[in-house]
C-alpha cells in the first residue's frame, strides 16, 4: 500500500466562528487524493517563554509531534493590525524551539503553504507576507505560488459557515496540488 502524504493544518485564529477555520476546513475537504489532512489546534498553547524549553507542556508537544510527522504544513492566517495574530506567532515560537537539548524545528525544509483571508479588500495580504518572513529563519520550503489570499471572505461562506465560493475552492485546490508536488519532488 502506498503511504499517504501527511498534511498538518493550523488556523491562526482562536475565534469559534473564525473565517480562518472555515478556510482550513475547506482545505481539508479539498486536499488531493492520497493525502491525509489533519487539523492541529493551537488553542491550548500557553504564552511561550524560554524557561519552558526542555520541559514543554503537553499542548505544545502534541502539536509538535503532529507537525514533525507531517510531510507538509498548511497555515491559514487572518490579519490583525496589518500583521498575523500574536497567538499564531506564539504558537510558532513555542513549536519551533528545541526540546531536551535536541534541535527539533518541525518546519525545517518542509513544504509549507500559507493562505490568508479577511473580510476586507486586501485579503490579509500583509499578514501573508509577514508570515512568510518568519519561515525564512525557520527554513521552511514556503510555496511561492499559487498564493491563496482571500478578500471579502465573509461573502464566500454559506449559511452553515462553510467556504462555498467555487472559484476560491478551486484556487485552494490548486495550491494544495502544488504543495503535494513539492513533497513528491523532495522525496524523488
Ligand atoms: C485586533 C484586530 C485587528 C484587525 N486588523 C485587521 C487588519 O489589519 N486587516 C484586516 O483586513 N482585518 C483586520 N481585522 C479584522 C479581521 O480581519 C476580522 O476580525 C476577521 O474576522 C479575523 O479573522 P478570523 O475570522 O479568522 O478570526 C482585525 C481584527 C482584530 C480583532
């Protein structure tokens, strides 16, 4: 049996009805065949401080184990004050730090797709580019294209809060296909 490609997904918003969660749920639905898409919550990750290194709480260890095991990562971010939310930065900081003296950066050399969204016209594009910058240090293999930047996301959901806009769904699908290609290229 051919092993499935594992994709781990993170939404950068803790809000119950977050548009970012709706986009991430759509990504899970639209992930190409032969993949296993798991959503990883960052709700329980506490404020990081460096004293936690070597004795990370289970909430960090659990998400980190999923990211380490993943072949690729998807992050959907909203935009807060022209950047991405602090909770997402906090989670990335905690998840990227060494444990027990071992360097264990789950993003290192890993194909990573970023999606941003906003109810406004620029679709969180400033958050998108600021988030990319973080992954320069973390040495992730961030997809250059297609970019998924979703403006007016609130108009693209149905009554149940599901991302239903067909053009947007198609675009997400293309990015996920490119992500899977990047995984295949890496292991070829
Ligand atoms: C603290 C804060 C700052 C915000 N700043 C921006 C911003 O810079 N650009 C933008 O497009 N929307 C901004 N918004 C509006 C968010 O896009 C909107 O609240 C969105 O629903 C948040 O994403 P979520 O639905 O995934 O939680 C801001 C919202 C908050 C709470």
